[in-house]
C-alpha cells in the first residue's frame, strides 16, 4: 500500500506521515489532529492515503473517510501551490463575493475545486474568514486581500506576490 | 507566583514605561489584527520599522497591538507622544505612515489630515501616567 | 566640539524641488565638510518632511527639529548654529497632556463615545504577546481574588448574581451552568471555550482571542476553579490562524509565569489549557457536536439530556462557554456581580459585542450595554448607510437569525426582544443591508449555507432544507407561483419544529423572517416576475426606461461588451442580443432607469 503512495507523494512526505502515525497511534481521539497534520504535509488526503492512515492508526477506513468528508478543512483532491480562497460569509456576499469568484474562475480558467494546468492555483469558496470589515475578502496563498472591487477582481492575481511595502 | 510577585510584575512594567516617558520615548502602536493585516498593516509596520532603523532612532518604540475596533479605517496606528494626547490615525499606507513618522513622531506635529481622533477610549488608561 | 546632532534627514520630494530648485544634499555635504562634521553626522534621504510648498526641509535628529532651506546663501553658517543647539527632546510639561485643536477627541466621535467597553477594554491598547502588559492592566487579579479570597461556590454565586448569559447565541445563564457542572462528583471534569465562531458576519471572538487572549484564559481558569476541573480546551476554527498563534503564545507565557500548571498562585489549584484547532464545520458550534469533534469524531449533535454539564467530553461533566462569555468573567469578579447587573437590562445584563458590517459607514466591533436600540447601533455608532443608498434591512444572528426592518430599529437589543421579533441575538453579527440587497436572495444565501453545513443526521434538516432551497431557487429564476409562498412557509415551520438540534431548528429563520417582513418582495418575484432590488438576474429584462433615463451615457461607458448605444440628449438603447447580463449598467445608473 505504501508503494503506490510513494508515486503520489515524496519519500519525505511519507516519512512525515509515518512519524505522525507513530506519535499518535495510542492517543485516543487524536484522529482529527493526525489528519490535520497529515494534510499539512501532503496537501490533500486521497482515499488511498486515508486507508494507509487508517491501517496505521488501527481504525476502520470508513471512520477515517467519515471524518475527512465531514469537515470542510480536508480536501480529497490535489490543490494548487497557491490556494485562492474566496470568502463566502454574509458581509462578503452582500458585497458581491459571488462576482469576485466568477471573475477569478474566468481569469484562471478553472472551476472551484480544480487546479490550473501549471499546478499554480486552485480556487475554493471558504467559510467566513472573520475579516468582514474588509469585505469582500480573498486569500491568495498566504496573502489576504480586502475591499476588493468586484469589477477588478482579477487584479489581485497580478498583484499577488509583488505587493510590496509601498502598496 | 504569589500576590507579591504579581504586583512586582505590574510595578516593574509601569516603572519601565515611566522611564521611557522620561526619556521622551515615542510609542507607536500598529493595530495588527486579521482585519488590519488584510488591509495592509504589515506594509505600514515595515515602513515605520524601516525608518526607525535607517535613522537609528532609539527613542521610538514600535508596538504591535490588536484591532482597535474600527475596521473600515484600517490600517490604523496610534501615536503616543510624551505630553500629548494619543492620536489615532486611519486608512494608512506605507507612504502616509512615513509622513506621520516625520511629522508627528519625530517632529511632534500631528498629521491632522490622516487623524481619526485623539485620546483613549474609556476605561483605557496609560498605566505610566498613574 | 561634539554635536548633539547624530543625523540629518533631508527632504527629497519633487514638490519641494519644484518650488525651490536647491540641491539640499550637496549643500549639506558641503556645509558639514567645511564644519568638519562630515564623518560624524549622517545624512538620510526621506520623502516629505511636513512643510511642503515652501522649500525643501531638513530635520535634525534625534530631536526632530525641522528647518526650511529657503536659500543657499550662508547655509554653512546657519548649519553651524543648528547643529550646536541641544537636541534633547523637550520633556512633557506636567499636568494634562497637550490637545491638538484640529483633531476631534475620541469622546466626541460617536463610533467610540457611544460604546461601553468591558470585554473589549484592552482592544488596540495592549500587546497581546506580553503577559506583563496584561498584568499591568489588572490582569490575573480576578484569578488571584477567586483563588485566595473566594470559595468555588462563592465564585458561582457572584456569576449568578451578575446575571451573565451565554454570549454564543442561546443566552443560557452562565452561573446556572457552572452550578450544574460543579454538582456532579465525577472526575476529571472539563472546561471548554467555544472559539468556533461559525456565524458568517461575526468576528468579535476572533478579535478577542487575537487582541486580549489572556482575558479568555483567565475566565477559563476561574471557571475551572469554580466547577472543579483541571483541564481546559479552546476549540478554535482553523480559519483563524492569528488567533491560534496568539492563544498559543499566551498559554505558553501563562505556563511560564505559573498561572497554568500545578499549584497555581500557591493555592494548590491545578489547571492547564490546550488548543484544539477545529476543522471547519458550522455544526460544531453546537456544544455536543463540538465535544465529539474534540474526541476526533464527526461533529454530529446528540440527543440531550444528559446535558454536557453532566456528561460532556469523554462522558465527563463539562462546562462549555463562548469566548466572549469567558472574557466577561474577570471583570465580574473584580467589580462584582452587582456592578455587572447594573449595566444593561433586567434580563439581559452587561454589554454585548456586535460586529457591525455591511452597508454602514463605520464597520467594526461595537460593544454596547444590552438593550441599546438598533438605531443607535446602526445610525449613530455605525454612522448610517454608506453612499446615497437607503436602509432596507438588518440581519441579526447569522444563518440562525433573521432580517428586521426599519420598524424594528427602536427595539432594544436583548436576547428576548430580538427573538420575539423573529431574529436572534446569536453571536452578535449585525449585517446592514441597503436597497441593493434582494431579500429573497438573502434568504436563499442563508438556506444554501445551512444546506451545506447540515450534518445530515436528521431528515428535516438534511432533506427539508434542500427542498426549501429548491423552492427559493425556483422563485429566483422566475418560475415561482403565488401558491409557493404558503408552501415555503409551511415547509419552514415544519423544519423548525422537527429538527433535532439548534442548527436545523433555527435554519428556517431567515426564510420565515423575510416572508414575514418582506412578503411584498416575494410577491413581486412570483406574481410580477420582477426583482425590485435588481439582484435576481433572470428577472431583469435589461431594458432602458426612456422616461427615467437622464441621458447621461454612464451606462454605455461601463458596458464591457458595447451593448448600449447612446447619443447626446437621447435615451440610451440596450441591445439585448449583445448583452451578457453582467449588471454593470444597472449599478452605474444613478436614476434606476435600467431594469
């Protein structure tokens, strides 16, 4: 089982997952923590990896899958190097985050949940980020953009990474 | 930890602030909650830090504090100049922050066009002033 | 001679040079050379130094004295004088701080002046990463008081006396909850802080955890002492990385100072707190679901009783409160329950923090005494509606709350009055909407949210909400029939009556409240196939009303596909074959002439 996974993930990533399983195997109730940390390492949790973790933790794969699919934090499909997160909270919604989403999808040429051909971006709608004062809000990678003008939403992709001190 | 130690921590913090006040240290609070950061507070912070380093100003202290509550005016800073009421500034960027730095922080003349208000909210107080 | 000046900053802005074409740097270099200070005084180029429009300025550091270079003549002599003057910063004159006449005082700004800070008292005022600053602002004094001068029962009595009710939404009396949790002699017991602020539009808990994390920890410690627990957990949503970071730092500092761990303050009380990052599920705001989530399971609510105070986390007595609730505790102990009770209203005591967002001028966190009316919150503190739009509705309480209208603005915001009006205090999200929001669409938005977040355990919520959503979508695309409105209402009432947990029971509120107060908008959608707010694209005809059109041509300019033709003094004409229905023209038209 591990062999198939090595094709998908690097040896280093797999070693990280193994260390996690080792550390938490006997800690009751630690499944969520293990999955959160595993996803930090592997970026997504496909079914075969879920099986691998289940076997390592000594719990049924159905249970792992149940947890993975329940929480929105987990992704079972690959993500881009930079994840574009469009806030779908109420304040953002009334300030037209829907349009922002549409424009960003068009700009990158992918649907929500897909990865761009170059592997750079994926785009998803996320729950309220709690920055309602700056609605609408989008996070690109690690960088947060607020007060976006829906008519010029594409600009944040161009600005991303080059938004220096003088912006 | 006993009550004496608790009072000692409090006392030594207040003493330190009093010393700074006597030395004429100007404190600049950059309000860096999630909202502030999303609005560009990091740029404001690094602009101020850059000027302080460039001028080797030892009498200006930059602090990071949380959100001041008025998201629509982010990024915000508060300038505490000894002998002056604290001034809150809003809707800043790196360039405006530098202007405030020279005009108010170094020159002592508040930059009224970017100011929101002066004074502190109740029941906030500056512990060093007693 | 040693000059007190260590650096000279000089202005290099173009405006100044334009006014007076003086090369200040060259002038300074020459002057310092002649005076023999070239190596001892550094030159720093800056942007504008205050007094533009007259000529380039220089600033002498460290003192900050500014001098304007108006002429090149005799500059070296002037410089000699300048650099020999003492540079010590002038000490503040004793007495009241100097006030700047042109800047308004905080006490005259409605946004700040009309608030009453209890939980937010340290906002923007202390460095969250410094435990010393928290202590200097009376931090951990309440814990000390509780541990050394009060019995656990006494603490509970004080909290009961204060009348504090849970700030997470349901408004359950906190003292009663603590008393329950204390009653059971099963150990270990747990304290949980609910930081899974799931309501979209609410961010007071995030702000509190980020800017004053020790206040939350202190409240939890006091609770631990009161109910007899030794372990606390803070469940924080993963969308709040900064809050998690600040709490981590705070817990670490508190442990090092001995506020957490064994034998706290030498009293024999042991307590520790760990953070549990949530993985994103709205339903985990429900207490039993949250506890399952900490146990590493799917967060699905269970049937109560038993209450969590009897059988909560790992089947042990657990006291769960929200972030804001815990942050109130230290102040209640310091100033007394009676003091707290004197603020606010009879049945809703103390203050409430609202996060005011949407179409208002001042967006932010607003802490006011319970019972403050909505008009004060929205129009005085919030500064009214932004732009030239008009107030239409205010949405309170997130997906479990409802929309209220102008006629409710006089209502005092308390748990009970809002509930009676069909909304909810909830966690305190206040989203103000102007006339560009369609209430049917708003109802659809919240229903969609609840559909996505339903855990799927019970049928009314899992299936019923989907049916409800389908009905709303049908209305929005223009296929609604008049009879749909009654069906919508019946469906909503059934879901509310038969759902298992709070999520399902409250999920129909947005539909019910909009049906109640904005029925005319629903009617317009189903009878006239018209969306009055021009939001529902399928119900917009994209026609120019020649009578309303003021012939300004703005619409033609903003149209991205040149579907609008316009000639001076003639009404615009919209070519629907070219139109991509992006609504840019509708938003641009000030006269509402396109619909």
